[in-house]
C-alpha cells in the first residue's frame, strides 16, 4: 500500500481531514493532517472569527485524541499564507490554547503576513506564550525547527523507517514551489506597474499607490524589534492614503495584546491593594513594634503606634532619628559592628537583642527581627519587628540570681555536711572506736586468765566478731570523713583512698602528684576530694575497669585533676542531651559546684574506649 510522504522531510502524511466553519457567512476553513509521529500539520484559509476559532480548537482536540498517542507531546505547524485576517477575540482564544495545552510542545508558524508577525512578536514580548510560539519564513525552516524541538523533548518524530512504498505527494497542506525568479525592489515594482498602465494620476493608480503604501507601513511595523528600545528608520514610505482595513487590523492586534496585559495588571493591582491593606492593618494594630530603616541615610523612615508607645517619643520625633540614638552605649557598639559586617558581606543573625533608652531615660530590652534588602550587595533597607522583652529579661535575671544563690547554698550545704561528717567521724573514732579497742584489750586479758580450755573457742569467736566491728567502724569513720585528710593532708588522703579502692574492689589505682597539694583553701580540698571519690565510685559501679590513673597538677592557675580508666566508656553527646537521672545526678552536681567555684568539668569518652575526666579548679574560692 502506497504511503503519502512529505517530499522535504520524508515523514508520512496521514489522517488528512478538512474543517469548515459552521457559520454560513464565514469563509474560514482548514486542512489538517498528522505528519510523522508528533506533528500536527495545519493550513487555514479565510478570515478567523471568534466562533471559527472555537470550533477549530475543538476540532484540533478531537483530531489529537483520535490520532496521537495519549499523553505524548506534539508540535503544531501551521501555514498562514491563506489567512486574510481575524478578530481580537479569536486571537485571545488562540493564545489561551497555546498557553494551556499541556501536551503542546510548541507552535511553529510560517508564511506569516506582516500583521501576524507583528502579533507574534508582541505576544512574545509580553510573555503571553513566549516559550511555545515560533515564527519562521518557510515550510522547510518550520520542519527543521520542529524536528529539533521534538528531539529536545526526548521524543521521536518518525518511527517508520521503511520508505520503499512511499510516494511524494503534493498536498494542499504543503507549500507550492515558486516559479518566480525573484522580486525586484519596492520602487522598481511601483515604476514598472506605472509604466505598464501609463496613467500616473488616474484614480486607479492612486488606489494602487495607497495599497502599496499600506503594505509598506505594515512591513515597517513588523520590522520593529520589541525586545530592544528605539525604532528602525522609516524608509520607502509614500505620502499617500493607507489601507484603512490593514491599519485597523494592526491596531486591533496591538490593542488586543495590550488589553490582555492591562487585564492581568488590574487583577495583580487589586490583589496587591488588598494585600497591602491587610499588611497595613496588621502592622498598625500589632502588639509588636515595627520600624523601617534606610541604610543609605541612616535614618528611621517609618514606625507604627506600638513602637511609639515603647519609646515614649512621638512619631514625628522618631522619623529621621538614627537607630543608635535610641540605644545605650554598649548596644551602639554592637549595632555599629553589625553594620560594618553587613557592608563587608559577613553573615549576621537576623535576631539581635539591644538595650534601649526611652525618652524619659528608662532602660528597656528589645528583641529585633530584621528583614534586610540589598542593592549591589550592600544593605539598602530594613523592615524590623521590635519586641519589648524587658519583663522576660527581668525574669531571666531573677532566675540567674536564684541559680547563683542555689549554687552558693549547695556549696554551703556541702561544707555543713562535711562538718557533720567530720564531727560524726570524730565521735566514732574517739568514743565508740576507743571503747571497742578497750573491749578488745579486756577480752585478751580475760582470755589469758581462763584455765578451762572449753571456754577458749567461744572467746575466740567473740574476739573475731569484735575485730570485725572495729574494722567496720574504721571504714565508716573513713567514709564519713577521712581523718587522714585533716591529719596528714590532701595528697595522703587520696593515696589512702586509692589503696582502699584497690583493696576493696581489686581495681589498680595509679596516683601522680605535681606541685604542692595543700596550698589551697580547705573548702576546695574537701569539694575536690568528694568529687574524686564520686568519680571513682562511678567508675567502680559502671565502667567495669581494671585500671584507673589519677594525676593531680597544682600550678599558679589552680588545680588540675585528670582521671582516666580503661572501662567500657559511654556516649558523651547522648549523655549531655539527656535530663540527669538519679544515677547521673552525681556528675551534674560535680559540674555545677565546679562552675560555681570558677572551675570546669570536661568529660571525654567513647563507647568501648574508656573515659577521661578533667577537673579544673582555682586555688582560692571566689567571692
């Protein structure tokens, strides 16, 4: 079976149909066909009315649904040579179709008259359908461009590679080959016709000149580049009447495009006015202050009523003021530093807190959230939302003071507790401990005085129990408050603690001391000793360690304590992000006490790699 093909592209021409407008008074009709896989080939004739355009577009949709693959993009190629004109409403419908047809890749138009070239150029300038509309001169150019567009959209314009049964066809849809050897210039054509007719001043000659003049005017308008300013020089213009209908059509098309643009602008302006009214209402009645600031003039340009109330100034007094005039000296330095950073391009936070001065001299705290616009990479204007946080700052200061008092109380309680521990330990040692020691001596004397050997085993058992009680009493005394800490010093107390841990739990504790260990306040000795004991207790309880290294360095800057173990370790980040539990409150208490003393606690640990803890404390208590 023979297949009709385009003689230029070789693509198959299928499903050729004809559309005729239903209006009896209309001369509009169109030939339509499918070219290749994705090309809709159209050639229209006559004058396009609004009705004709609506029917044609519906015909297009029906044709596409029948002969094109569902959801696949296509390119619309139309020959404009047979069109004699169209009304503005038909033009709007055509533009809307080009804009909103989702599967339409592009429309490629050729053989456009000057008036239609004008319309396409103007529409592209106004961005009505700029990305989809293309105007070229010839059918060959249209097909070449269409192929490129289809390939760019990852489609194939032809899957029929077998052309052995194809027949080149001369169709109404394809352009006729011209036999004209060329066109002469504008004036040559006019003078040739005048010479042939030989009546320069006849009425018919005037009409011919008028028509020629009209054509040249339209061509001139079509040469205008709407993308750049300025107008091309007016050449070859005749001083005669112009063709009223063509001039009217040109104006009509221009008016149509401008009307569309104006309609869109009116809608946008209405939305903008409504948005501006809501914005103004929000700003004027907001509970937060609002300020607009001009960086070039360094002046406030606009304020709302709430900011007027915050500052105590009138609106007129505030307008024209520099922001630094409303800040205390310290905040002025911060403001100027941020301004310098913005000018040099450094990033800054949008939120900032300043201390401000009211008109009556009162100091208040302000939180500023700024939206800054830039021009040429330099700050131009700022819209600032101002929140009075004076009450919040007052509450924050109270909480900080409460925290300081609680820390001081915690330290004081620790010292009172230590005094009580020491008193109880002293009482145990000097009374109960001494009495038990006397009982041991008496029991030994009594044992030596007994002759009956039957009484010796019970006495031996009593003596062992008494020795056990004496040992537990010593341990309790040491746990309450090691006498060695006060009798022999800080270093000896830590050595005794290390020996006791190794003896009781089987964990080797290695100690190292640099510098004088007793040349700092007793309160610090007690707190550091208790902290070290708590940390070693945590290691025994949780770390499953075999070795602990304790290193103390006392220098002019204070005391530095390092504790390292080879235990299981833990996730420090996870621990810091969690609320302290009952088991973890010890570390929290240690950290808070050290912070209050002016020291610090640093923990470095990794699961499976042990733990390293560093305590730094000053030699003397802070006031």
